[in-house]
């Protein structure tokens, strides 16, 4: 069960409080929905063309993201607009939060593509939860000046060139955007079933 949201953060007048509040509230909503995720929902394909998390030898024409038996099918084009499964969306969020944590607070060694992915909903949700909470805990430990620190994250060229508050906001947008896709797919699955 997700931890309670710190409602007091909404009354703190600072940049870090605002970005942390947005992240915390968005994660509270999504994690509540993910707590009920089944394997059937996790792998449900809204169309036969939907990209997903598959065993490595089933990646097909896509690149593989992940270091183990289970990988996310990764399209070559960065703006691929095809349908995705909940499994893919969770893998993408996990990879995003892991990579930003690794290159901001970790050893700055592993790329997001080296993350371990999972072939079931329970383990995938637990892994996403681990990395979102690691990110939340790490940014909670920063002082207010960190929001304006350029180059605090070194995950990519964009992160390295902008104030850290923008990195946090970008991850918040990823969580909000893909979280709403996950919840919509859960709703569509319920109607289709």
C-alpha cells in the first residue's frame, strides 16, 4: 500500500517543495491503481501492434531495452506513436527513474537500458516503486539551492545543461503522462473484458 501523501508540502513556498509535491501526489494516485494490477492487465495488448515487455528472443524488429530474460521492445524512432502495453509503460518509467537516480545520486555507471525488467505485474510494480521512492527520497534530502543547480544530473546532455528543478519536473511529466496512459489502459481492459 502506498505511503500517505505529505499534504503539508503543498504549503511550503519553495521550488523544491513544489516539484516534490507534484511528484508525491502523482505517485500516490498511480501507485494506488498499480496496487491492483493483474498479469492479464499488465500484458494486455490494445492492438496486435502494441509494443510490450517480452522474452528477449521475442523482441522482433525492435531493439531490446533491459539486461535480462525480459526486455522492452524499443522502437528505433524516438517519436514512435504506436500503442503500448501497461508492461511497456511500467518498464519505461522504471528505466527513466532508475537512470536519473543512477546519474544524479548513484555511481553514474549504468545506463537505463541495463535495467532488469520483469515478466509479471507484481515484480514490475515493486521494481518501479523501488526506483520512484529512491528518487523521491534522494530529492527530499537536497537543499533548496539544488533546484537551481545546473548539471546536478548527468544522465544525458539535456540534464547536464539545465537547472535540476527542470529534470525533476520532466520526470514528473513522464510519471503523469504515462501514469494516465496506464490508468486508461486499465479502464479499457475492464471494458474489453
